[in-house]
C-alpha cells in the first residue's frame, strides 16, 4: 500500500502537528475542518508549528560535531544524525518551507476531503459522542482503499470500530506532543484489525519519521498515557485540594527529578481542554466534592477564561 494522500480530521494541537509532519516528508495533506471559525483557529497553529519546526531544524546546525548533539537534535526532522551537516540541514529547511506551502490544503467539504484519501487520521477531542458522530458521517464517504486511524489519547479503538464501516482497516496511531522532537507513534489495533493493516500503519509511522511503538493488546492510555495521566492527575489533585500551588508543585518535581518541566507546564503543552475531557470521563467526575470533580471545576474555570494552555498564550503560565 502507498499511504501518500493523508486527510487529517481536526486541526487541534496534535492534528496540526501530524499534518505538518506528513507534509514535511512529502505526503499530500488535506485538513478537514468544520467551519470557517475552525479554519481561523487552525491557520495560526499551522503557522506557529511550522515556524517552530524550521527554527528547531536550523538550530540543530549548532549541534553538529558536538557529542551532545545526538541527545538533543529534533529526531523527527533529521532522519540520520550521524551524516548530518550544516549544509544538509539547510537543504532540509528549504525543502520543508516548500512542502509546507505546496503539500497542505484545508477543506470544509467532508466528501471532498475524503474523496481520494489513502489514510485518514481522526484527531478530534476526547469526546466519545463526537467521535461516533464523525465516524458515522465518514463511513459512506471513505474510499475503499482508505486506512482509518485515530489519535485518541485514552479511548479504545474497539469502542468505535463498529461505527466506522471498516473495522478491519481501523486502529489507533497515537503521537506525543511536539512530534518533530518527541517522535513516538504508538500503534494499537483491536481484535478486528487486519494484521496487514497494522503492519502498513507501522510502516506509515516510520515513513513520517516516527518511531513506531507496537502494542500487542488494547490498553486505555496506551503506554505513554498509562504512565503520564496518573502523574498529571496526582499533580492536579494536589492543587485542587489546596495542598500546594502549581508553581511549587512544578518546582518540587523539577528539583527532585531533574526534569525540564513540571506537571503544570506539561498540562499547558497538552492543552487544558484535553485534560478536562480526559478528567470528565472518570466515574466520579460528577460527584460533588470528589477530587475528580474539584479538578474538573479548576480546569473549567480556566477554559472559560480562554486560558487553555500554550496555544492560547496562557494556561497555568503566561506565554504572551
């Protein structure tokens, strides 16, 4: 299979990055967005992330020849660090600018966006009802050849397989944030996923410069979020119950572990809307006074003020 034409359903934080990464390696990318308002929200993300990618790429020239270079270069942008030179990095940057310009289009018509797709990546919010609706809308519009992938952070493919109209060609491909640097791609099928389609998805992840991480069974949260979500939840609980303030919690983690970012800086990067959607799926999220309920109220208050994280310029921290 030649998974060359990619349609991204959704233009959020990771959807934007996934599309840019696909365009970077030369694939043809179409973003499907619901409305003109969605377009106006997505365009700044594409501009911001493309600029960050090119800046990180050019910044890697200073690492050439350094023994520390192999630990800090943008892994998704430079396939072979050992042979990288300042000149080859300049060439990659010029090619990236050209591909971002030529290989990306935005489409509001769902049928048109899906009409010739080889692979469709659903990157919508963590809302089961919304995902079921978009799969229902897409199933009769998808070309027979299309592989359907979800970037869901916590939800299982088996939950939605029956709504897709192609359960055998449906599975999860989950990315970490800033995918051009943290170039992981967790590949997780369900019991009805065709093993050949699973293998083709692993190949696709490699083609877009990700490191495919294969799961052998379904796991809510995959590998990464099975570890990350409890960590972030513990930090939010400390804040929501008044144990400490977010800066002190972050400082504690950073000093004690040597980590470059504490949990609230990570939450700002992930996006508070994503964190809120994950939290509200907990069984006790609607139980007044429960820790999950307190966390939800804390996040909702910030979201209602437009303080949704790095992309809005302010979350727990101010980035303006």
